[in-house]
């Protein structure tokens, strides 16, 4: 190998190299006298190299600190320097040769704020992208609610909440049962947040929303090359991500039988095997499951493994539906309004007494989620600050006309109330859907079959009527 020494490089080359690598550069000796300055810097200062050379640096560069750095030996990196009426970013390094401080080197990184801005905007995107992934990773696997977010003082609710608080420190499996929208997910978050595992991840996974053939690899991960399209290096499963923390298997009633067997094995052996992997890895995870389906009935029908049901049902918490705790409705509604106000940038929104009364009369098949949807709609159509009955959806307002009907022209001679046909049909349709969902234990596919309509059509109707 040829040994190239720096003095083999021609001097004019060296100068060009300096110009290219540090656009604007100045070198002073220990006394702060300029011993080198390049043309770019001089041009920036409005002078020439000849005029600047051999002069004290303070006389050539406004507000400089080069003479200080050449004495103290303390580098100043990315310092803001006011010069020529604008701000530039400067670096000042002590020049140490053979262990001795002989002067200082200064460079100007950005000659004006615009140049800095341009640079910043280039890295800004990268920084933001990084931040996004970082917070997503962090927020994805931490509990977002605690028991103080669970509103309600009715007896059945307080009992469920107290039980959940008491067992949060235990290591046993928890099964949360409750109708759609009753707050099962909130309970799961709160239990983790109040447990000894709270410093470790809380990993939720919705068993119903993941295609059956992906569920196993989502739960247990896969090894490199486990199947075509598998990510290089493999992928961690939710169980591994939740190690030392809690895994929340939502909608466990929708887990296919084949997966149920695999899950059972994990619970028994406390170790997992990745798809395509050979060895088992131990995991320490607490399990919380939730469903709005009748698991016992599913066990009887052979749709849910009995042994798995026993393993999951160590601590059962039943969350009461809203209609069984009507005294909580006002308090919850006010809390939800507070939350929605923030989301929609509104202030001082109030609920009129009539509205509170109407909310308390409704049976809320969709529970708190339905209440939240109703209030969201109200805030969207609200003109002033007070929510009045006319801001409520028709089906809630109708209760009032049914109970306090004072509009005689709508009453037929027999006294039964006549509503516009459209409303009657809508109400009948909603009731039929609710009945079918109840008969199918919340399984939409089955409910659609019972109603003899397509699944997509059922989803659309559920959305319209706020049925979850
Ligand atoms: N006790 C409560 N106090 C205040 N808000 C609540 C309470 N319980 C639930 N909520 C709110 O109601 C909504 C539904 O709650 P959550 O998602 O936990 O219900 P869920 O039982 O998991 O429903 P689903 O079975 O449909 O998944 C959420 O927006 C949640 O913030
Ligand atoms: Mg849920």
C-alpha cells in the first residue's frame, strides 16, 4: 500500500479541500491574530483575504469569540453568532498541535437563518418520523386509563370496580364480561395500570379483527423465513412484547377453536413457540380477556374449549350495562361532554334538564359507546351552548313524544301515537337488528344470516343506529 502523507498533497489542493469541507473558515494563533481565512468567509464579511490577514480577529469579525477560544481551549459548538445584522451558527475549536494549544479554528455553519431553516426542514421530517414511531411504540404498549377514569357511583358498578381494583395486584387471569360498550377495555387498562406489572407493557389484541390465518403469528411471532412474505429476521409476537406485563385478549369469544388449543398450551407451559421456530421461549405474562358473548353457552355448544374457559375464568368481573345503572347516566354524560368539548374545541357546553331526563329514560343497548355517539352528534349540531331535546337523534326524542305527547293532531281517535312512517320503520329495523344480535350472541355474521341480509349491510345499519 502506498503511504500518502499530508505534505504530499499540493497546498492549493489542501486549500480547496478546506473550502469545500468548511465553506467559511478562519484560523487564529494564540493571540487571536488571523493566520488563515478563506475567500468565502471574507466575502461574507465584506472584506478581502489581503485586508483580513495578520489582523486581530476582533477587528475583522464582529462579535467574535475566536480570541477567547484560542486562550481557553474550550470548544464552542453550534453557537449563535450575531453578524452582519443576522444570526449565523458558528463552531469554534481550539487548535491543539502536538499536545499544545496553538490557536483556534472557526467555521460558519450557516451564513443566515434561511440557510439554517433549509437544513432544518430537511432533517425535520426525519426527526418527526422518528418521534412518531417512538411515541407510537411507547403509547401502543402502555395502559392509557386508570380506575379514576371509570365514572359511576351506582352500586352494581362500584362493586365491579372495587373487585377489579382488589384483584389488580394478583397474578391470576381475569375474564371481563359485559355487553358491547360497557367499558371492558377501560377495565383492562385500569387493572394493568394498578398492578405490579404497570412498569411493563400492556399489549392489547383484538381476536375478532385479525384474520384467522394471521392470529397465530401475531400472538406468538414468527421466525425468519417461516413463510413466503415473512419479514427478514422474523417478528416478535404480542406475547413476547408483553413479557413481564399484561396481554389483553379482547373479543376472546371470537377466537377460532384451533387457536384456542394453542393458547391453552401457552397458558399451561408458560412458554411460546414462534411460527416456524424450533425452540420454546419462556414468557411471563398476565392474561386479561374480554367478551360480550356468552362463553358458557358457547362451551355447551362446543364452540369454546371448556378447559380454556376454566383457565381464563379464574377471576370473573361482570360489568353491568348502563340500563342497570341509570343513576350513573348523568355523571357519565357530563364527563363525556367534557371530553368531547376538548376534541371539538368547544367550551361551556351544558345539557338541559329535559335532555338529561331523556338520556335517563333510554335503555342504551350500545351502552356508554352509544351515549358517547349521541353526545358527539349533539355537539356537532349544537348552535348555542345548551344541548336541547331537538339536538338529540330522533329515536331518543321519540321517547318524549311517546310519554308526554301533547300534539293532538298526531294522535288518532284511539289515542295511539302516529309517527312518520320513515321513523317507525327505522325504529322497527333497529329493534330487529338488536334482537338478532342478542340471539346470535353478538356474532354479526350469524345475526346477518338470521336477518337474511348481507354482512356489509348489517355493518352499515349498525353504524347508522349506533349499535356496536
Ligand atoms: N365507566 C366509564 N366512565 C366513563 N367512560 C366510560 C366508562 N366505561 C366506558 N367508557 C367509555 O365508553 C366507551 C366504550 O368503552 P370500551 O371500549 O371500554 O367498551 P367495551 O366494553 O370494550 O366495548 P366493546 O365490547 O364494544 O368493545 C369508551 O369510549 C370509554 O371511554
Ligand atoms: Mg372493547
